[in-house]
C-alpha cells in the first residue's frame, strides 16, 4: 500500500521539527513538504496534492482558515487543523473553511497519527482537548461536513463523467533497437477545476464508488483516437482490476480494431479473485486485445499478477529505471527480469526513462522497449502524427510514421506491447 502523503504548514520551528521527525519515522507516511505561512501552504498543496495537510490555525499570511479554504476548494487534500489554541470558535472557523478535522498540539503522538490516517480514509477527527461542553457542537458540525464532503466528491466525479472535461494525451513507447515508435500510451487529463493530477481524480472516483464509470469514459475517449494513430502503432490504455472484472469492457471494445489495443492493469485496487478476472479477460484476449501488467517491480503483488494472469507485456516501474546506469543492484534486477521475460515470451517496457545514460544502459541490458520524458512527452495525437520529426533530448530523432518491426516474440501485426486511475493515465 502506498504511504499517506502529508504536508505540514506551521511557522513554529519546534513543531515543524517534531512533525517531520514523526512522519519520517512512520513507514505509512510520506512528507511531501513544509510551508511556513498560508500562501506557501496553498502553493504546496496545489503542487504536490498531498492526501492530508496539517495546517496551523494561526500562522502568518492570512491564517489557517485562508489556507484551508483555498486548499479544499482547489484539491482533494483533506486539511486537518492543528493548534494549541483551545477556542471552539477558531476550530469552527477552520471547519467552515473546509478543514476535515481538528487535532490539538497538546495531544499525544497517537492523536496526531490517528487524525492523519482517519483523514486519509475520508473520516474526520475532532480532538476536543479542553474544549469541554462544545464537543457535541463540534461533532454535529463534523458529521455534516463529512456528508457534504462525500456529496461534493460524488457531484464532481459525476460532472466529469457526463461532460467533456476529460481529454487524452499520448506518450510514445519506443523500440530501443531502432528508436521507432511502436505504441502510444493514453493518459487522462482533466480540463476543469480543481486543477490537480489525474491520479487525484481517479482516487476520488474510487472513494465514492465511481472508478469504473470514470475509467470507461477515459477508455472510450482513448479509443476514439485509434483511427488517427499511424499504421502499425498500438494504443495502450489503463484500467483497474475492478474495471477489468466488471465485464463492461467487452462491449466497449467490440467495435474497435482490437489487435491494436493493449490493456494495462493498474494498481488502483487489489486483485481478490484471479480466477474471476481471468474469466473476464478471456473473451477480451480472444478478440486480439493484448494484456499488460503495470509497475512490475513495485512490490509482491505485481509478481503475483504475472504468474496468475500470464500477460503479453510487463511494464517495469520507474523506480527500477531511475539511475540504473550507476546502480549495480538495479542493473542486475533489470537483467534478471529481461531474462525471465525472454524465457516465458513476455515483452518488457521500461518506464520513466529520463536520461541518455539510462537509455543506453537499458539497450545494453537487452530491454526491448521503453518510454519516458527522454523519449517523448505526452502530447495530443495531432502533434504526434505531424510531418515534423519528434526530437527528444539526446542525439536521436525518430518519426512516428515509420513502420513497426516485430521482435522479441511480439506479434507481427501489432508488436504487442501505460498516470490514477489512470494516471488510461499516469493518473
């Protein structure tokens, strides 16, 4: 499970040190940044989209209420008010401004950790401390706030599903032996407020039970561009295990040239029944659709997926690619993955290539395919299929119109081959 991403906003150096030490020693938490006033807190939340922001009630630049109001309006971050001022009106002001809960600085470490975890799960916490007889009043406000939060999330996702705010961009997947584009991964972007990463949209959809609905819209949007892709280039779209298991994809894919489609299974939710998922996948794969496991190497789950679901393609997580040119452990592990893939007839794509030296190392290791900013940034289809060459940092250039070869056990007609939820997006 990914750690809870936490931002801290407080102008007290001692408090900041204590919180950063606390978060740094808890494996379930990840500190994304520290802000010293309201403006910095707002900018940090918009840039990093943390799951939870601990916000001091009385910090400079307009106070915690200003920060809570802007953060809640522009992101899905749950603000937890953090203060040693035991004043019910101040706490209520923070809650009215959008804070999801309140924890006292006079409380214990366990109180702070509990508030962070509950906020990340969409549950509120009121640490009443010496607030005494206002506890019932705060709890009542809290209940209404929680209900409004769920209702607001549902309305926001439903609007995204029913309108044209979702757009797709496409990132090249390149064959390293020839530097030719062999595929394009469809990535979702949302042209509406709140401005936040695609992952945050899909995570919010998951929380309110609308992930499959939103993913199907993204898949449909991606498939609408299939006819505009160069001949021989496949289209890769991302779907969660829940959407794969829903059975809704079969009809959606029925009218497409399925031999040019790859479904990448993301980690939005765990796979609970592999037999059921294989049953759902069987008719889709019989149509010619290829199947990929995303983020291989990120944990034990991705290895279980490979064994249980026999994919056509493994996409190696970016953390194994970063600095692979200077890290013996990463090179060794990548080499083993390539050897395994060759033995079982599975293709390999290395994700997140950002430097020339990483690229050259992957080529030496025999990795057949790769993608990343060094090879091409996500762009709309018209830019990718224009007559101009796609030039990326480094000494190489390539054209997307070039035909696609068949190598490394990948089928001739497609070169069988990814940001929530999904990253369908590096979401």
